C-alpha cells in the first residue's frame, strides 16, 4: 500500500510538480510588469538547479574541507593531524598504495586491451558482435560483478574438485598447478580485484578508441601498406600518434573512475587483507569508527587528486575529443 | 613460389586474428554465463561441481533459487525499491537540468557564462566529498532512510553533467525556429515543452539511460542515505548484505545477482545505440 503510494508520487507526482513550477513561473511573469519580466525569468528557470547544487554540492564540499581539520566528532580543531595520520600510518599507506596500484595497472591494462580489441575487431566482419560482448559488463553493477567474480575465484584445497572457474581452468591447463585462494593471498588479491575492474571497463575504452580509429583516413594506411610497411610499423608510426588525444580522454576518464573505486572492494573483500582503497576506507571511518575528521580528510584527498585529471579531461572533451 | 608463401602467411595471420578474437570473446562472456547457469542449478550441485558440468547428463535445472530470493530474501521488494528509486532519480535531474540548460542557452542575463563555468566546474566534485554534510542535513530533516532523500541526492549529483550536456545540445537548436515561435506569441513554457523537449529527444534519451543505469547500479549513495534498512533497500544493497551474511550460499547469491542484471541487460540489448552513447557521454560525471 505504502509502496503503491510511493510509486504514484514517483511516476506522476514528480514530473507534475516540476512542470507545474515552470508554468507557475510563466504565469507570474505574465502578471507582473514587463520590466521585471526580462530580468527575473532566467533566475527562476535556473533556481531549482542552483538550490540543489548549492545545498548538495557546494556547501558540502566547503563543509567537508572544514571537517577534515577537526577531530573525530567534529568538536575540536586538530590542524593537519588527520592528514599526517593518513600519510604516515602504515595501514593508511597501504590504502594509498593500493589506490596507486589500481591507478597504474587498471588504467594501463584497460587502455592497452581496449586498443588491441578495437584494432583487431576493425578487421573482421563480426565486429559488432564481439564489441557487444565486450561492452556488456558496463551494463551491470559493480555489486553484481563482485558476486560473479567471487564465484569465479572460488577455492577448494588441492586435490578436491575445483568449483571456481579460474582455478579449474589453470588446473586443467597446467596439471601441476596448485589451486589458489585468489582473494586471500596478499600477493594476489589486489590483482584479482583489479581484473574485475578491467573486465568491466575494457568495453568503454574499446568503444571510444574504436571510434577514434575509424576517424583515421584509410588512404593513409593503405599508402603505407603499398610502400611495404609492416602492420606493426603502421600501428606504432601512424595509428598510435594520431590517436593520442583519444587515448588521453580514455585514460583520464579511467583514472577518475579508479580513484573513486568503491563497490567492487566493498563487496568482494571489504578492504580486508591489505586490499583497502580510499573510498572504502572513508566509508569505514564514517560508519565503523565514527571518525568524521579522518573520513573528511580522505574525501578531500580524493577531490585534490581528481581536480587536475578532470580539468585535463573536460578541456579535451570540450575540444571535441569525444 | 614467393606469392604462395605470402598468401599462406596471410592466411595464418587471419587464422590467428580470429582465434584471438574468439578467445577474448569467450573469456569476456564466461563469467556472466557461469553465473546464469549456476543460478539455475540446485544447491547441492553448485557446491560440488563446476557450472560447466551442468551440460553433462543428467541435466538438473531448477527455478527454486529464484523463487527463494524473490520470496524470502527480500529481492522482490528490492526490485520494486530499485525502480522506485531509479525512476524519479532519472526524471528529476533531467527535467531540472533541461530548465537550466534552456535558460543558459536561450535567455540573456548577467553572469551567464560565469555561472555556466561554475556548473561545469562542479563536475570535479567526487560525491564522496558531499557524504558527511549531506547525511547530517538529512538527519536533521528526518529524511535519512526515505526515498525522497535518495531522489534529491541523485538529482543533485546528476545535475552538473546533465546541464553541461543539455546546454550544448539545446544551444545548437536553430535560432530561427525559436524566434518564429516567440513571434507567434508562444510563452517560454510553451516553447520549452512543445519545441525544445521534442527536438531534444536523442540527447534526453541517452542522458536518461545513463542516469537510470547509474542509479540502478549505485551502491554507495543508497548505502549511506538509506542506511541498509531492508524496507527501502535497492537490489545492490540487498545483495551486498547477502554476500556478507550468507557466506557460501551461492545458489541464492547467483540468482539474486542475475535478477539485478536483468533490467540493465534488457536495456542494453534493446537500446544498444542509445545505451552506448549514454555511457560514453556520461563517463565524465562526478
């Protein structure tokens, strides 16, 4: 019953209220004098957006920055203590290290694989089918992907039948392979998580890079072929330099994604066994430890890391890099 | 002779190309197929043999896992909750952003460019930065754990990107069209709803798909502002709770995860062009 009410509000109420607001604004404009009409109108059209942006983005950003200089319950100023803790405590350094490992491996492998698949599919007739398959994981949530890959990484002790796909594949290819607890071994678990991220995002890199590839004139490549250039040479001397700006757009987008990575870690390991990342640690500081000072400091670090990358990205994007 | 060698090398190259592509495709598809197949197997088999064994006789498939998660594991209600969250959280930001985009594109006022720059600048704000103050605000207002809280939050988070995209699209609409509508005596509201909205359908559709999928797949925002109460939990929250409490209950986890993927997969296959455009356009969103 309650749900039915919510459904009604959700589907009919929200658009009606918003549409009604604009008609009310126009009606009020008509009644008031023509002098007020011109000046006030744009502000009223923009008002809903600006109220929301001010209350839910601008004010919280300023507030979080302030909170990051206060103690756990925001009662006492602590200067830079939260930041020095994050950059000196050994557990926190592992969190930062993990984000860095994610950043390098995830970005690098995703771009390379995306580029490889874009170049290869360009030469076959079933291009669209392959691309659809690779892009498919972009449609599902990190939570579902986490379940999928936890299932893939299942581990039974050596000798038992391996139910996890990854261990089963390695066991059948290499008879002397010892099954691994991928999410528990500290030397492997970060890699195992990063693979999940790569599996989800290669499709994104592939689609953008493929569009960039199709923008390169075929006559240029044909000419090089006629001159006897090998495919490898063509790739490195012609295709790669021409795709530089597209690759930068893809890489910056991936970096922004990876800096904020949360769900996959939360679902698969919850940051245990040295797999924690900034966003998950921030969540823990908030809800498990109630330390709002440290949580805010983590958020600010995230913001400061993202700003330069995003500026680069938007500038490329605006210049038609998409 | 030389020609024959070149030809055979070319054929070998083609063969390798197909092989690599087929292997990559299978690798990419396998995890999802494994999940789907497992969700249809009885519990005793899931824990004792790999999912690929399901295709050897005797075949034993069941829908019981789905029955259980929908009925007892709260997934039925969570599915409804996900819809109740995602639909308004898609409609609200797009409509509000369209109002703003129209004002930015077709009205003249002081500070227009500076304000637009501020909106674009807000793209850099990761939503993590907003969590603590906004949660405190919702607590004061008594909104934490309610649908309107998460609608408003998703709306605000979606606005900078939506305004940016729509302002660019609406700004490109032909000026003569807008002017002649104005000369005919149409009000701004009429121009907006009868002219701007219908002609912007391609941009609106891509944006809508992106925002819908983003909200549907979101875990963090729901976790923070809804606080994990089962009554309002969307599927992502329910599944992540299941992962923590069930441990090895793979028959239910696989079914629940596939259930949560159903709608995105349908959207993906039915609206692939819009979907890809939406994801690509939206990838810079904070």
